[in-house]
């Protein structure tokens, strides 16, 4: 929330945000931002986060928010409807991630679709009114574009912290001891604060941390980890070693087959 408030304050300082955009701001932050936060642990890299944000922003959702934002309900209706809609969106997002909550997810989707249809009909009827604030229309459309993208750095940090928290939990569960602070610092710096590296740091790699005693050993482990390809990182250290053991004889046999092939 503090990050969103800071972004909005900076936008207001340069004239890209006004108080009449508060409704759309709340809808984007709580409806889109928190919904993305619930699934932040699935984000595997910064580039995928940025492309996903841009794809979802510069699309039908942005046009829908822009169009619905052209007209507003009465203040009382807004105060009643907005918290309900935000709650339904958050509940639907959470239910969609649960295998046994599919009916709830479908119900939330139907309710939000009904609300969207009513809002579109209301907007169409209000657009025929003689007074039209062109500046407000432009600012609303720009808000639906820049605010989701401005929230992306916060989502990156949130996903990074979730992944690091998972990494820290595994050694504690296996050896019943907390990782020393120097090991944690070496781990975070060794992963280079990159979301792709932390996301691919599987449980097998995390379990190796219970055997390290010094920050130097941790940096050595992370150096080896970074030198591997993404597919090898996902395998884990034990599987990588086994794949090398099985791969060397095969390559040796193939080399001999080519080297000593009879000449025609």
C-alpha cells in the first residue's frame, strides 16, 4: 500500500493524477494488484512479470477500465459497490488457485461479469449527456496503463521475498536449525537478487544449505549453481550429478563410433 501511495503521490506531483481518479485507483490497486500478489510465487523472472503486466494492461482489461471509468454511479452507490466488488474479485482469485473451490470461482466470475455489464450499460447512457470532461477521460485512460506497470517493481520484490522465504524454510525443516545471518546474506547476494535464480532454487538445492558452515561455502555453492543451465538448476544437484554420470559414457561411446567408423 505504501508503494502504491508513493506512486500516486509522484503522479499527482507531475499532474497525472487527481482526486476524482480515486475510485479507479482503488479498483486497480486492490482488484488487480492484490490479485497478482496472491499468485506472485508463480512468477519465475522479472521479464515474464513485465511482459505479463504489459499484456494484461494494454489489452481488453485496460479498455474496459477506461470505458467504465467514463461515468460513475452516485456517491452512495460507489461507497456500497466498490468494497463488495473488490471483495468478490479477491475471493475469486483465491478460489481459482484452490482445487476444491471451483464453484466459488465460477460464482465470483459471474457476479463480476454482471457488474461489468451493468457498468457498461450505465456508461453508455451517461455518454450521451451534454457535459463531457475530456481531461478526466484522458487521465482515466492513462491511469489504467501506467499504474499497473508502476506496481510491477513491488510485485517483483514480493515474489523475490516469497521465494527466499521458501529457500530459508527447507534447511530449518531438515536440520532443525536456523540459517545463520551470514549464510542468509551470502545466499541473497549469491542469487544476485534475481527472481529467475531464486525461483529455480529447488528444494534439493535448499537442502544443501544445511551442510554449509561458512559464507565462503555458500558462495561456492551459489557459484556452481549460477554456472548451470536453467534446466540443470531445476534438476537439483543430485540429479545433475547423475545426469553427468550417465551422459559421459554415452558421449564416449558416440565419439568412438564416429572416430573409428570404417572408411568406405
